[in-house]
């Protein structure tokens, strides 16, 4: 008896009486039982699911409320240790369409991480590309390859795969931020590796410099250190400061008001974080961008292959993803699955936004789709 016949077959093939299928008969049923025993699946019974006319994501549009996430993370801070074993006090967003897996989308992990005063998160490294984004607070330094990097409100802190990293909280209060990684993608293609590092940080690594060594080398717009030149797949700049992001967005909208082309659409400024050695996306598998949408502006419905997670940095508004619409405020996170149309209306004001506009941080998997020549996008400009 062959190995295939010695196991219980997971294959189930059903004969169906419909126009695109062969006529149901005892002979067809017998053929299908043979397929099941031999672990074979005929394409003609599966093509509608395997090769649809456009992407049909299992992920669903969903919103998470920041205040609820923060409250639950705070409770975990008093109950869950941050050391080895649990490794990080990180709480992942679980998309309701993905069967309870800790995935925001089929390719993206997003989590709130919470560090108590005086705590250290121990060192480790992994092949997964990662970043941190800070929507509020300060006092934590992430230590990447023994380089302490400050984390402050509005800062974006990318970290390419296989870089040793740890965190320490030097403040007297807890701090929370969001983590983004390509865990689901690497898990799905079975390419991930993980290594434990040191359990404790040195006195030098517990320092709290205003600027990391990486920022002192690379954090100068348009200027690169000649001694460090050479293509890198992940950015060597470990902190993209909010003050620079804010200035870039403000500049676009100011130029637009002066009548110059600067924005992606009227009232909508958009910047992309890039690798200073290549001008490509900041990480090999993750695209990170920041949007500023002026009050009263509604963006044209836009869809693209691949998925994204958004976090409201400042302001308020109304977001529509597919057939779902929500009101969002500071800190809220929401998911846009592949090929689902997204439109956003800004309802921000000076009372809920420092910029007076709706500010949104976005990360997605577009670099994967671009490298595979699968990236497509469409803007419905006539539908507003």
C-alpha cells in the first residue's frame, strides 16, 4: 500500500450539478474518490477560489479603539512580566476574518507594546522586519545593535531584520507604542529565524542620548556619510523624527495654498519614509507613510493590492473601508484589506489636533507586491 493510501486523506472533492461542472454520475463520484485517496484536487472544482477576477481578502475591515487598547495594556503591565519567555509585553491585533490568528492582515502584524517604569525588554533578533511608531508619550529608548535610540511622540523607528534590539524605560511612567512586523508573511512562506540575545543591558546602553549614533550619521536630509555608502536593503537610519515629518507635511500644504503642485490631491499631503541609501521603501517588506488631510477634505476612494494598517496620530474624521464606516479619533487603528476601497473625511479642528488637520500613520506590504510585479492601484476620482 502506498504512503498516500495509508493516511486519512484531507482532500474532499464534491460533484456538483452546475453549469461549469461535468455532469454528476456514479462514474464521476468514483473518479473523485480516487482523487481523494491519491491526494489530488482537480482545478475545475477550485478555480473560482484559487483564481478570482480580483483579490478577495479573508481579512475584514476593522477598527480598534485606542483607549480600550491602552486600558487593557495597562492592566497587563501589572500582571504580565516582560522578561524571557513572554519576551515582550506586546498585544497583537487579531483581524476578525483570520480565524483568531494574531494577524492584522494576512501579511502584517500590528501590536500595542507596553513597558513599565524602569523595565528592560531583553535583547533578541529575528529575520522579521519591524518598526515602532509612537502616538503619545516618551521616556523609552530602543537599543539597536547597542545604539540607544530615543522614542518620542510622532517618531517612526524602523528596524531591518536580524538587528539585535532591546528596550528600556527610563521614565517614571509607563509608555505604550505600536509595533509593526511582517510576521504573518514570513510565517506563511516558512522563512523566519529568531535568536535570543543578552538578558541585561550595559550601563552605556542605559544611556538616554537625545540623538542616537545612527541619527548623527544618517539624519541629515540629502546628505549621506561617504564612509558608510553602499546599498542596504533596510534603512540604517533608526529614527525618523516627528519634527521633520511635520515640517514636510506642512510644507506641502503651504505650497498647495500658494498654487504650486505639492499634494497627492487637494487638501491631502502625503510623505513616504525612505531608505537614505537607496530612496526605496524604508524596509524590504514594509511601506510606511504619513498622511495629513485638511478639515472638510474627503479623499477620493482608493484601492490597491496588498493590505495596510492605519493609526490616527491626531485629529478626528470618518473613514470608509469597503462597506464599513467609522468615526476615528487619536490613537485608533484600522485595517484596509487588499483591493478594498478606502476614503477618509477629515473633521479635525484645533481642539483635537495640533496641526488642525487629520494626521494618519500608515504601514503596508506594498514592497512585497511591487517586487513580485503584483502591485496595482486605482483611484475613483470621479466618484466624489
